[in-house]
């Protein structure tokens, strides 16, 4: 479902085994090729709410994005996670004013908001996390910063790191007063609960190439 040319066109990207169909419109600056770069502007039409928009600059060993924003259903991400029966609800919103990567993260920030965040696996109650927010900035060649969840039955306070080597999450999951016994049982499967029912985790995963 594409139209236009390499220099200017539009298409639809299918994500998460067909869970989401994302419209994309682009303009490629032909003069940038003379400098050894590829400059792309993502500028979808006004009726394409949530479609990617921003500027991307590609070189042989470098990537730079500016004023990038996109939205994606959480179900599309869950479809790519190798956990049988994993279901996710809500929508991811990603934003960055500037991000430069050349092997490692050179500079920039990244903000991710998961609105209406919900998680469930077969045989377990749905966890309502409210809004999950990660506000990341450059630190030692990676992106790192606080990760929180507010407005749901489970509160999260922690920090996450995302870099070329992988991702790490150090966080404390706290059941709110409205959390039921079933949700507290799910938390207990993550680790030994403290006196207030909270569970602390420290998880690191290598990113697949």
C-alpha cells in the first residue's frame, strides 16, 4: 500500500503481526546524498493522528533524529515479546527533541509514555498500571532515567537504562490500597514482598541484534 516515489511518498507499515497499521509519509532530500548523508522528513497529513513525524539523518555509522514523535498500540509491542499469551492494553507515545547515536548514545533525550497501561497473561488478573512514564537522558553512552507508574492499582518507582548492550530495570512495584488480593499475588511472583506488599526487582536483558 505505497504511493509516490523514493523521494516523496506514503505507505503503511504493518507492526506486531498485523496488530497495528501505521501510515507513514516521507520526503527525502536528494542534496543530502552529496554529503554522505540521507536526510528524511516524516510529515504525515493532518488526518493521520499518531503517525510518525520528525527528521531523521542517516550516515554510514551515525543516526540522528530530531523532533520525532510517534504513537503505537501497546498490543503491537506485546506481539513481539516471547511470552506466551501476553496481552497489553493502552498506547505508547514516544517523543524526542534530539537524539544522536554513533555506536553509543552521544547526546539527546527520550520520553516514553504508556497511557492506559495494562498487562495480563493467561490465568492471571490484569494489572492496571495507569500511566507509565520513562524520561531518559544521555548517561555514559546510554539512555537512562526514572521510570514511574501512576494512576493504576500498581505504583512503580524505579530507573531504567537503555543502551547498545541491552536494557536494565531497577524498580519497586507497590500495590495501591485499591489493589485486590489477586493482583498482590501476581506481584509476589516477581519476588519476595516487603511488609507493605511491595516487590523490588533488578532485571537486565541483552538486546537482540
